[in-house]
């Protein structure tokens, strides 16, 4: 409410304000994803502005991202989401968006919620192939010099930095 008040005070019309409730990845826990849905409703009811989400955040680091994103998008719409940042080249998302056009409601919340929870659980049980590949790649990291550490820092690969720095210290590199 304070942010919206500041925006209005700065000359931005209330109807032009969109608040991002920041969806967390379902890989961390589904509870936070569901809190975002409640936040959408609360923002609309209590602050009276539009809402927006970057939908793909919900599936970050998980397999089956396409289906998770499409389901969460539909679910967020059922909770009143006004706008979303989505990949319309994705077949699942395209179907979800086309299914919503012309309808006031995206579907029953309970049904969508059940489908979303099932898809998250399916992704968790799948063994998280991207994580397994990542673990294998981490085991293959070998320090060849300071540029390796520099590159890992620049791209923000914290795990690789950790491994490379430990290897550098073991090899008696000058910190």
C-alpha cells in the first residue's frame, strides 16, 4: 500500500500500477507458491491495483517446466492475476493462454490447485534430471588457472566458485 501511495504521489495513475507478488520456485516448496496466489487476491482487494507475475519462476530448476508454468498461470488467473510474463512459443503455455481468452474465469481453483500440486509432486519424484546432470558436472570441474575462477564468479556459479577456490588453495595458489 505504501509503494502504491508513493507511486501515486509521484504522478503515476493508480490504474497504471501493477504489483508483482514474486512467485517462488516450487522446487523450494509449494507453500510459497500458494502464498503468492493469496497475495494476488489480497493486493487486489486491499490495495486495488493490478497484479503481474513472471510465471516461469515457479518452475525454476525443475523438470517438466512447461506444464508447471501453464498450470500455475491458469491458477494465478483464477486468483485474479491481471498480467503475466510468459513464453508464448511454449506449446503448453500457448494452450493455456488460448484457453483463457474470452473467459472471465480461468477455471475452478480447486481443480487447478489439485493439478498443479500433482505436477509439482511428479517433478519432484522424477529424480530432478537437471540436478543430477549438475552434480555430475560439478564433479568434473578441474582448475586450470585463475581465469576459471574469474569466469565462474562473472556468471554467478557459486558452486563452481567454491570448488575452484578449494582446488586453488589445495594447489597453493596465492589467494
